[in-house]
C-alpha cells in the first residue's frame, strides 16, 4: 500500500438489480481524508452504488479498489481483510436489536481482535463516549431515540478504527439539530484519524457544510453528471440539473410555476 | 341529514339557450354529501353544446370536479360540443388532470398473454431456482458446521443457550398438554376396538409403541414448527428488513454462522429432549384412560407396555426427533433469510416456515418408516 493510492478507486462499475442496469461505467476516486458525497435524486442508484462498494452486492461489471487493493474481484481472504478497514453507518442504523449498545459495539472487536474482555469493554466505553452516548451502554436499541440509534450505529462503525466510513443517508428522518450533530461527528472523525468519509445524502445543508467533493448521479444518464466541490458546482456548473439540485432559495417557487405547483 | 336553510345543498339547474345548454351550479358541493348525476340532470335533452357555470357555487371540492368530469365524458360520448370557457382557469386545469394520459401505464399495454407452455416453463424455472437456493443453504450450513467445529470459540454459545431456553424449556407447557391429550385420544380409540375382543390390556402396547415410535416425536415436531420455526423466520426476516443482516455482512460476519447455526444446534439438542418428555406424557395419557375406562391398574399397564416397547423403539424415536428439529430450524432460518424487506414479507416468511417445516417433517417421517422397516428396527 503506497500513500499515493487514493482511498477508494471505482473503475468502470456497472450496477443494478435483476438484470436491470441502474448505473453504467461509473468511474471516480476518493482521496484520503476526504468528505465525499454521493448525491442525486430519488431512484438514481445512490444506495445501490453504496451497496456495491461495500460488498453487499457483486457489481455487474467493473472493480472497486481500496488503497490500491482490489475488493469486488478480490478473493475471499482479501475481501475479509478489506472489510476490516471500513465501517458502515446504515440508513436505519441497523443496530442488532437483540444486543445492548455495549454488545453491538463490542461485536466487531470480538470478531476481529484478540483483545481481552476488559480491553474491549474500555474501548466500547470510549467509542460510545465519542458519539455522546455515555451511560447508555446497557440500553437496547428499541429503548433509544432515532438520533441516538444513528450515533450508536456510528460508534459501532468506528469500533475497528476504520480508514473509511460509509454513511447511508445519515440525517434521514432526523431533526435539523441532530443532523447537524451528525455532521459535526463526521468532521470530528475525519480530523482525529484522517478517516475518509463517503456520504450518500441529499441533505443540502450537510453537503455544503461538510462536503469536500461531490459526485452527482442521474437516473436518465445512468451515470455521473457532475463531480467537484459543491459550492463551485452550485455557481459554475454548466448543467442545469446540477444547478437545480443544488439551488438553495429561501422562497418557494410557486409563482413561477403557476397554481399547478400546489397540486403536484 | 336535511340541509340547514342558510347553506344550500348542491344543485344543478339546466338553462336552455336554443340548441345549447348551460348547467348552472349552485350551493355547497361536498364529496361526502350526495350530488346529482349528470345524466339525471340532462334527462333526454339532446343539445349541440353543453357548458357549465359555477358562479353560484358557495363551496366546492372534488365532488364538483367529478360532476364536471362526468359532464365532459357525457358530452364526449354523445357527440355534444363541450364548452368549459365559463369555468375558472384553475378549475379547468384540475379537470384536465383527470383525463387519462395517452399511453399511460394504467391503460393500454397489459402484461403479454401467457399460454400454458410459457406458464409451465416459468413455473419449472421458478421451482429450479427455489430448490437450488435450498441446496445452497444446506451446503452453506454444512460448511459453517465444519468451520465452527474447528473454531468453537466463534460459535455464539450464549445465543444458542437462550434459544434452547426459548424453544425447549418455554415449550414444556404446550408440549405437555398436547402430548397428554394425544395419548388420551389414542387410548380411547384403541379401547373401543380392543374391548370387542376382550383384549383391553393391549391398549398399553398400542399406545406405548405408537407414542414412542411415532406420535411423541411427531407431535413435538409439529408444535416446534408452529412455535419455534415461525419465530426463527420472523426474527431473521425482521433483522433482514432492518438492515441488521447487511450490517453483519458488511463486517464480514456470515449470517449462517451468527444466526443460523446457534438456532439449528439449539433445536437439534432440545428436540430429542422434548420428544422424550412428550413420550412420557403420552404414556401417562394412555394410563389415565386405562385406569378410568378399562379399569386396568397403572402398574399392570406399565408391565404390559414393557413387553413390547424396548430401547431400540425409543432410540428410533429420538433419532427422528433430532432430524425433525434440524429440519424445522433449517426451514425457519431459510425462510427468514429469504424474506422480503417489508412487514408483509416477514409475515409471509413465518407462514411459509411453518408450512415448509411441517411438510419436511412428514416427508422425513415417511422416509424413516421405510428405512427402519428395511433395517428391521
């Protein structure tokens, strides 16, 4: 592994479901320590792309490599090695409901390390404290709020000190304050360990607040229609779809579209 | 409900201007209240042009839209010119939106017609896919068993123990009740027949053998399929819907090792114990009937039963019970992992787990009957 390699390199990736191609010939790379957003309208394949990148689906074609090492086409041991280097925060947090928060965070450590029970316990306390959940170690996921679940899911994703963390719509269903807290946590993770963060989102506030670079996917194009810094794209993109997506007006646009806007 | 005098109910009045008709709408048009049909309003009139006017309407909602849409359709159907210039423009916009879009998904193209051959072919293909997923699952379970036997520390002992408690100890009351009743029922049936020959005492042989070889393991298996198989499918299906399985996989943990094996082992261990317990209760049921109906003392019943039931009968029953347990656990976990990611999917998975479980148990029982017969057990 050389330092010049990008954290993630996606080459000629095709992905989709049941023989239906959603995205074609996707190429992009994510630099180390970047906060990288994958954005796009509903149904454009953001989550599918994410699932292909983290190995929950085999790509129909193409390769995903991490730090120069092949993942999608790699053999089982190589894949397992790479799985350790990234953490995933799922959209629904996906905490294991039959385990307490402590056990949730401890499980990856038990699975991949030979630490003693006490060391694991100390680490779990640290990870939960990092996301502000001190004192909730013995709660079950059903007993905590949505925002807390997200934070606990993040603590679990951070358990193995990953080099890359994936976030699937981290602020979906959260109030603005909580989603800002999640944004701050993302920045904090990046600054403490230089972790690369890949975020699937369409939360404009987050994109502009913490995003270093975005790619925008489009359903009709089946691919990437824009790459770059969100603010620059907002100002300078030649593509109307990109400007429209990134537009931030405080006024609703009912006037221009006439009365129909209300009914649509 | 009579309309109060100050709010007038919906009215449509016809005003004729030569060949054309203007329908004047007045009052309050509410979707929850009764409105006139346009056809009723028109009766037998045959104008060349029809228009609606809604200046007198006090209040309106979708009800008026439906009426106007009917009018438009009526005009189209009768070759009458439709004039909507008297209607406000936003109303006209909404009316236009009720028009079915040309070439939309709802009308026109339906699924291509399937003849019998296509249908049979698709069904066979589907069956092949399903059975393949079953074989794959069996294979994965076997591989996982080997893997875990080499690294026993990776096995989730704690989950296994809690599942054992769930499917074993917690099931004792229902297993007791059902086995006792099955023993009772069999003894009654046997008593009616055997009494005719004065062979009352052979109730003990009949009930003893049937319970130990067949009914004990079978009833325990049916109860487990309904109770535990469904629970496995629902739990795992729910975990799948909540991305919990994805979270495991993204950590490189195989759901087979983590979720399926502890449950399979738990059922494999508890089933023979439950079957043994069911045997005991079944025999007690037989004894109760013998004592109360046939007046055979329990000690005589017991001695008579021992003349026919030997250890090999008990063992065949227990071997079956282990296999039944594995089959039920297997179908529960398989259906759970195959579940759709939705609430309805979880429900279907639970139902399907019970059906598959009972089916596999009965088929396995038939196979056992043949095999034991050949082996002379």
